[in-house]
């Protein structure tokens, strides 16, 4: 609910950057269900490529331990923060 409230506010570029920094800090230690939701919130704040990479790292960290219900949401979140080329490489298991 807090994330939704933050997204509803009219924010400056500086405020968006601060919110992204806070979300990324929480992502590092969040549980699998929360990571997917936080990654989605991050996308609404226009993340940089570096911030997207940090979100991918967090998602990949929790994906192996996620239950089946949560895994689907995590994969969807991973796709949303990943460049197309990375996603295609993962699907074909190549670099």
C-alpha cells in the first residue's frame, strides 16, 4: 500500500531518484513475494539501466527459493526489468 501511495504522488526527478534508491535498498533483503512487487514499483519510477540491473540481481537471488505461486510473478517481474537480448539468451541458455 505504501508503494502504491508513493506512485500516486506527483514527484520531481529528485524525488523519483530517492524513491528508486529506497526501493533498491529494500529489494536487497526482501522476501520473494515482496521482491516481485517492489520491482514492479521500481519500473513506475523510470529506473536507469543500472537500477534495472540491481532489480534483476534481486529477482535472480530469490527466484530459486520461491514457491510456485510466487515464481510466476517473479519471472514476470524479471522480464519487465530485463533487456530483450538478456531474456532471449536466458531462454536459449546462451550468452
